[in-house]
C-alpha cells in the first residue's frame, strides 16, 4: 500500500493587497486543481499596521500607479478609482486581516475574503474601517454581535501576530506568496498571474 505524505500549501496574502486581487482568478482555479493530499492554509500577512492617519497623496498616487500597472500586466483585473475620491484612505490593513480571522471562526472565510476584495476594488468602500467590515459580514450572513466580538477579541489579535511571525519564519517578502511544506521541508512556489498550470506543475513535482 502506497502512503502519500501529507503536504500543506500556505497562501500568504493580504485582503487589501492589489496583486492578491489580480491573482484571485488563478488562485481559484489552482485550488480546484490541487491533488487531494495537499491541504491549503491561508495566512494573513498584514501589509500595514493599524493607523488612523490619513494616507499621504504620494502614497495614494503610488498605489494608483500599481493598479494601472496590474491592469496592463494582468488583463481582466478591474479597479474602481472612485475609491480615491469617495473614501478617506488610510495605510491600515490589519483590520481587514482580523476580519478574515473572525470570519474564519464563524465559517465564512472565503465569503468574507471575496466580500472585502470586491468592496475595496470594485465598490469603492474602505475595509480599513470597522463599520465597513461589519456591514460586509452581515451581508454575508454572519451575526453582527458574534462577528464584532471575534473582530476585537485578544484571540484574533494573537492569531494575526502568529501569522505575521509565520511570514517572517518562511522569509516571505511580498504578497501573494505560496510556500509548499512537505514533512520538515518547505519551498517557495512561483506565482503566475495568468495561468495556474505552471504553479500546479511545480507543486505536483515537489509534492
């Protein structure tokens, strides 16, 4: 009888990472194609710590430049630039990361991830704001009081800090990043924004 070693694929990301948004279609196809012995674990990397400071104009322009670059390099990726007129941007993604951890406790991780990304990139809403996150959670079917409790719980913050440490442990330099862990060994898997096939082939060869 042949026994296949259990393998884990870590997906290091941030729900407010523009390149993660661009990678989403490929990521969805990749997950659907993974061999059964490979499990997936999301790790929220936290691009930017909590802040109430308004984002500088220079930073706003820098992020918009990245959006335009992504639109050129990853055809089909959409951004709603009205965000920059309708919202007061802050360089703060930890709240959205905590929202995913809270949603995971309630069994709504994937739904919340999509809701945050679509709210930010398509509907010009600000996931740096708790009220935006609460509204999204309720729209996805979560009970408001339960979500708020998990969003602000010490346990959620500890999990986020644990995830940040895991990024450091694996030497993650940017998002999205894929790390394949098999037994005691781990290797970074290249990310392709246009097709899941190169990434899938690399995973199969290494697992």
